[in-house]
């Protein structure tokens, strides 16, 4: 999991959120993300504006590329079924692939789930290159935090065989890119450092860089 840096809520969204908060009890059957602003659904605006920086459009949970890994959706961290008033709350929404959101998480929720926008996910999560699995970091000794990480992995289905295979494939590509970049500046794919900054699967590239001895040359940027 990689930190999600949320962009600020735009003024039109604040107005829509206020309108929903006042009437959500009467409009419970409606999907406010289908409301429009300048003829575009709010869910489209969210995907465009939710990120503070400019990486690829990535899932806030698995870090896969949206509409490539799987279809893009908007996840209500605290589900609408239980928290109608938060249906348009900017801080409650995350860009998510449909595998994380609709196949695995669905209406599951716990206050113990790790939030990628506020919890120190890079300190709490680790990655096993051989198996492709994400896991609690060995540096985390607090049993409660380790339990939160394991719960989050389970709820979002982060260690399904297909996802583990995809991470192993990314690691293989990174190793090949590193070998190529070490001997030439000519390459036909993003460098390792670009992959770590832009994604997808940034945390795999970052763990790869962490494991490279300081004495070895860095890849060309």
C-alpha cells in the first residue's frame, strides 16, 4: 500500500456535500455521485480532482492502474449502507479499482481498517518479492497495528493469487530494467525510479530500491 495524498475539496463539491447532508435521510435511495456539475457526474469530477500530485490514476488500496488493472470506482471508506450522511464527504471517498471496492470490500467496514491517506502505510506494510504477498512490516512490533494491517489485506483482497502474480511480474520487470539501465542509457520502458514515483505498484519499486546496495549505480533517470 502506498500513501494517498488527497487533493483539496473544490468549492462546488462542498456545496453539494452540504446539500446532501441536509437531505440524505429523505434521499437515501439516491446515488449522489451521479449528481452533475457542469454536465459531468460528480464521480468523474472526483477521479479528476482527488489527487494532489499528478501520478497515474491509481487505486488507493492496491496501487494498480485504474481502468487497466480493473474498472475505476469510488469507494466509500465508511459504507453508504451504514453512513448515509457521509456519501459525499470528501474525506470518506477514495479512488478504487472494482476488485478492491466491489469484489472484495463491498460493504465491509471496521474502524481498524488502515486508511492510506492518514496512516503511515509505508512503515506498516511490507512486500515479499518471492511470493508477491504484502504483509505487516517486520519493524512493526505493536500487535494491534499488525492486526490492522492483516485485516486490511484480507478485506481488500490484496493477496489473491492474481495480485501476487502481478507483483512478481513487476519485480521481474524492475530487475530487468535495472540491469539494462546499469549498462546503457537506452531503454524502452520507465526507469525504476520513475516506476517508484508514478506507479503502478509504486511500493514494489520502492522496496526494490531499498534493497539495492548503496555501492551499486542508480539507474538513469
